[in-house]
C-alpha cells in the first residue's frame, strides 16, 4: 500500500530510526515523541485499524505485543515499567491508518489515566 506512511517505512521507501525488526514486525522511534522513550511497533502487513483485524491476524498482533516485551528489555524498562497503547479510529486518536502500538516509557503516567 504505497499511500500508507508505515507501509513505506516497512518497504524502506521512507526514513525511520528502526530499533527492532523481525519477519512480521518493525519498531521505530516516533518522530513526535510524547515520552522520553516513544517507539511505534507495526505489523509489516498492512492492517488499517484494529477494527479491520481478522482472526488470522491474531498471531501478527501478538508478535507486536511480544516485540514490546523485547523493547522493554533492550531499553531498560522491563522492570521499571512502560505503557503500550493502540489508538483506533478518529475518536480514538488514530492518525495513521496502519495498526501501530505506542510503546512509551520514562515518565510516570498522569493519575487520571
């Protein structure tokens, strides 16, 4: 999907600071970080949103979550803690329509979160 920014990053057609990759998942630094550590974890296969995920995407989405565990270990936040979130749809704050997990760490969440 050439009009998708994250598909272009996966295809190496757009630049990104890649921090993790396996055969199904890619993770890179967010260009507009909201925390000292803010990484985006994306499936390499285009899935527009969680609402477009199918049963056969379960393994790929699970691999994204396991990538977060690896990133927690490599960034030093496995013991300290981190946040993993997915924005879905316009009212959920999704800006890029390719499923992506926000991995954030390095600051305490607000008490109302």
